[in-house]
C-alpha cells in the first residue's frame, strides 16, 4: 500500500529540482572530485579504481551506456538499449521483442546492425588549439574554423588506425574542448534480451515511477576478426542485494543537460522548442497507435517507435512542467544574477567578459524567427524515415567527400566517416508502411508550420499531397537494399547524379534549401551563442574555480551517490522492491501482464530477492544501461530509469528527491537462471 500511494502522489505532482550543487553531478574522469567523495561517502576512489572503471565502461552508438562484465567481451546494458537490434533481427515468424532472445551458444549470437561499441582510452585538452583557430572570428567564419580545427585534431590523433575513433567534444557550452580517443568495436552481437513485457513491466504508467518490477537488462558481446574480444579489464558481477546507504557509482554517457543555459535560453525552451516538439509527439503517438491496430504485423513493427515516442513525451512533459514553475526559474535568475554581480565587482574580469548574457538574450529573437524552418528542413528533416536519412547521407556524402576533410560538414570529416559508413551500409530491415507514415507526417507538419504558400513548401511538395508524395517516394525507392546503398556510396557524385531512385532525386531537389537553413542557423544563432557562452564559462571558472561540472554531452561521466529511498509528503518510499512484488502487481492485462514463463517459474525463485532499487546518483538520458558500481568495483545493477522527480533533472538536481532506478544483479541472476534457463550466461558472469 505504501508503494502504490507513493507512486500516485509522485505522478500527481512533479517536484522540481534544486540547482545543482558543487558536491553533485556528472563528473568527467579527468576531473573527478575524489577527495570530496571520501569526505561525503567515506570511501576512497584512487586513480587505479578510476582507470579500471573507465576501461570497463562502454558507450553504444545507439545512444546508451554499458559495461564489460566478463573476460570474453560480454557487455551488460538495458533491454531498451538493444530492443532496436532485437526488432531488426525479428520477422513475422520470430518476434524477439515480444518473445525474448537468448543465444545459448556463441554461434547463435546475432550481429546488431548499425551498432558500434566504444571504450574511452584517453582525454586530451585541446582548448588552446581550438581557441587559436577561432580567435577573432564570428558567424560562419567561426563555425568553419572550429569545424576545421575539430577535423584536423581528430585526424591527427587517430590517423588511419581503423580500431580507434577520435572525437573532439565541447564542454561548458564552448568554454572548453577535449579530444576523446576511443577503442571501437564494430561487430556487436546480441546475446540476451528479455521479452518487452518483462523489461517494461508496468508500461507507460510505471515509467519514471517507483516501485518498479522490470527486468530491463540486455547482454551483448564484442567481436573482432570473427572472435569474441578478450576483456580482462571487466567489472565483477556480484549477485547480491545492495545495502541500505551503500556508496554507489554510475559510470556512463549522459546525453545532454541544460543546467548551464542562461535564463533567456531556458525561456525559449519553455515557450517554443518544447511545445513544438510535444505537439508533434502527441499527434504522432496517436497516428502510431492507430497504425499498430491494423493487424499483428503492424503492431510488431510499430512497437519500438511507439515505446520511444511515449518515453520522450513523458520526459519533455516533465521538463515543460519544471520550466513553467516559478520557483525553478526564480532560482535560475538568482543564480545568474549572482554570477553577473561577481563579474561586475571585478573590473578586469568584467572588461574581459563583457555582457554575454545580454548578447544571448538578443539572439533569442533570431532563434525564434528561424527555429521552425531550421527544425523542419534540417534538424528533423524526413521525420524518422530511414529511407530519407539514407538518401540525405548519400547525396551529401557524395558532395562532401570531394572536399578536404577540414572543409566538410563535421559529420563527413575523415575521423567520423567509418561510423557513418557502417550505419549506412549495415543491413537494416525497412518497414515500408511505417516509413510512409513517418515521411507523410513530416511533410504534413512542414506544410502546416511554413504554410502552403511558402516557396520551400512548394519545393517540398510541388503539386503533390503529403500522402501521395510519401507513398510514391517509399514505394519507388530501392534504398532499403544495402547493396544499392553501397553502390551509390562508392560511386560518388557521378552515381548520385545518374540515379533514378525517387528518394535520391527528392533529396537532391531539396538539399540546397536544407543547407541554406542550416547555414543561416549556424551563422546567426549557433556561432554567436557559442562565443558568448564561452565567455560565461570563463566567468564561471574565474568565480567558482573547478567546482562546477560541465553539462552532459554523451561523453563518459562518473556520478556518486548511495542506495536510498526518499520521503514525499510524509510518505516514505523504500529503496528496494522484491520479486514477490511483481506477482502481486500483476493483473493479467497489459501493461501489468506477466509472461507465461514467469508464471511457470514462480515457485522456483527466491521471491524475497531484490529486483529493482534506487540510488541518489545523478543521471539523465544516455545513462541507460550504465553499470551501478560498488566501492569495490562490483556491478550491483544497471541503471534504466529515474523517478518522477528526476524529470526536471535536465535543469538541476535535488539529492533529496531525484533517484536513479536500477535493475539489480541479484534479481537479474535469479531470472536468468530460473525463468530463462540461461545457465551458460550465468556461469560466464561468475555466479556459481
């Protein structure tokens, strides 16, 4: 009863995060506050510990985190991080999303199309190089020089070594630049993924809530030259319950946060960006639900897209709610006023910094004027259509690769081409009805936002309707065949110009307008914003020193916390749930239906085993699949969600309420052994 009441209260009223304090956050491995951790949690984190955790932490290019958990390249992540792979491997006769996937031998492990795993090797500060290259420049010249510097630094660091990937990442909104060198693995194979009903038990009603009873785990394996990779640096899987108050660490790749945005930027997010995206998610959700009701096959192919859409809708609902609440914005205004006052009190610093806050505020008018055009033509062009995405990459890649690497669009620079090529050429199933739905919706919303009389709308549609044009483009295109894509990619500009594929012809037709929207945005919005934000970063360093961590950038971070529940309006929410609670919560109807194999295994399992638990670690989207690690370097679970209070965590963190939701190794081991009969996998994890 306590559980259900707490969940209902949390869902009814979203609590807002406090501003992030110095002793919290998502720290880079080269600036981790070990002394502060020892003072706060009483545990020692030395360089040897950090090196080991870094070497075992994995970034998946699908947008998730993971970790090595055996000496033979076995990788732990979430089911929802491998569901796209399971979907791609499925067919009308084998639905691995609905029914689960388990490779009982290495020979049965299946390659995940388009997925690459990356392990961070080194971090190098290249801020001085980037600053020198961009000094005195503005607008388009600034963007061009910065991109060229990135390309040059990435190429110099990685050269022609095909086993590594180099990436320059901007921190503090352009105030710092670091080169991350990764060991990459392009052959990633699926080992295990439970059925969706187990991984996402409770569905959208339980999403971002606690208590939870979800087996949101997935296992992959890294291969190279056809053999499983040896990974002696793996973490230790420990099939034990977490202890109340136990110190925990989350090592992963948080996607993005906006904790360092100015007040005027937050207002733009609140008043323009989030409302537009939410309106589109809401309408598309309805269309996908109707699509999934056509027949069993439509439901199968829509499942992954609908899951992602509903999850995103809930995330941005939380963000909108946070930004619409005066207390958060008042706190942000006070924080900004404090920094500005400290700068003003130091004449030398004030002369060096100027007034970047007012500059960014002025840019917001330009932002508002250009946003819809930039979003529809470039940032979200084609909706989620894979066929359109393939066509755009092929069309742009043919042109960009004729230029020196430093002069190309960043995504086509030499250091970034291998991953782009893999994602383009890997065999990925194309579901034509879903493709048409995605493309049609994009065309409909673009016409709605830009109006039917806009010259760009006329270019996009001609005399066709969105419905008829999307149907013709999808039905006539052969880009679903990876051999066709390969021939066009290798054939270059000549092959593209000679192609009669309707999707290629369409991408060619609209590319100049899309590029123009991008150039205008980068010149008038991105460049001046980054230049001003860099000066705010300089001010932060001068005033606060190194006590401020950077916003998340899908780069490796380490957060620290402990196992702990929370209290909300007088109700205590315990830190753990047990397997028994799954059966108590089950109703037999979706989304609270327990799979038959789980019902059959009930009497074989220890029902008092901890299933899910919560910690005070600070995470955000992108941390999905991150290992939750003890002070001894043991894996206690995999992070898969946050509680309802964490939805405002994009703008700040409140350690009294924000919680990371974790599937425990103890519960996962019990399920692997007794529900799935995955004895070989359990043995590989070191459980006897």
